[in-house]
C-alpha cells in the first residue's frame, strides 16, 4: 500500500514537472499566437489607408497601417490583442474611421510582417515608437490611445509616459502574472512567466481621462481583472461593465456603441 502511494506521488511529481516544463518552453506560442504574413501580402480595405514600416534601435521592422477618415478629428493609436495580425485587426478598427478618426494600428514583433526578437522591454519600447509616429500627423491633443486585451498594457504604458487626450481600454488585465495565477491557482505557472506585463504599475502615471470596458462573461480576462486595474487609476477614470459581454464581442452591445460615440465626439 505504501509502495503504491509512493509510486503515485512520484508519478504525480514527474507529470507536474513535465507539464510545467512544457508550459515554460512553449509559453511564447501560448502568449503570442501570432499570424504571420508574407512580405508581399497586400491589404485590402474599404477606406483609404497607407502602409509603412518603422525600424527600431535593434533593427526590428514594425509594420503599421494608417486608416484614414474623410474629415478626421484626430487619430486613434491602437494596440491590439494577442491573436491574429493586421489582416484581422484592420477590419476591427475600420469602424472608427466612420466615426471621424484616423487609426494607426500595427503588428507586434513576430506578427504579420513585423520582425525582431521579442522581449518585454522591446515591446514596450516599440509601443512608444508607434506613439511617436502618430505625432508626425497630429498634435498630441488629437491623439487617443486605445488598447484591447494584451494591448492594454502597452496603451497604459504610453499614456503614462505621454499626454494623449484620452485612454480607452477594452478587456484589460491587472498584470499577466495575476491573470495566470487566477487561472491556475494550484499550479505555480505564474512563477515561470518570462513576461509579467504589469499594467497596474503604469496606472498612477496616466493624466488623461480613462474609460475601461469589460464584459461580465469574459472567460479570457475576467472582469475582476479590469475592475482591479481601474482602482489603480486616478479619479478621472470610468469602469463600464457590460452585462453578458464576452472577450471579443463588446462592440456588438449598444452600451459600448453609445459610449464610444460619446468619447469620440
């Protein structure tokens, strides 16, 4: 009996070790399920746009699209989620042009046509580089920063370092470490993360108005994450909880549509 128990414990330890080892070595593909695109891929949009690349200090190339409105009030600097590429996100951001705003949307390293070795420091630096690029076309008073899911950490970071007119966060997390710890409370997976993405640590430095949208039925980033982050921001912030909203469908709800129109007036 004792021997069986020992074998069971031994097997359990080995299994956990293999599981944790696999999560550690494959976390890049789990955190960043990127879609890659050929260099000659041609984007197609209903609205006018221009495509370009930014070259970073370490030689990475960041692919961006600037979607153009007919009579723009300003530009939305958009930091997208962790899935897909510009091929997907161009369509999800195009509706903003119909509300009178240009959009600058780009791909992270390893996404789409973008290149470069990925690290937390490099990705935050890239986020700032994209923000500065928007200043080629508009004054800072005409810049609105928008982050979705993983992109909310970069959006919050640049908003703390700069002075945009407004910050909008859709389905944000408090930090990646806290999100993983919440999802896997038994396994110490969060201790193995190469990426922390501590969004909360940037919150106090944001001086512009902040609006946070989150769905009550978000199974990817629970709304408790967004609410906890909201409490870290100064008083000029608003937490908009959308009943029955999930992670990828908030734009389908009238409360989101109405508030976005108000924000972008």
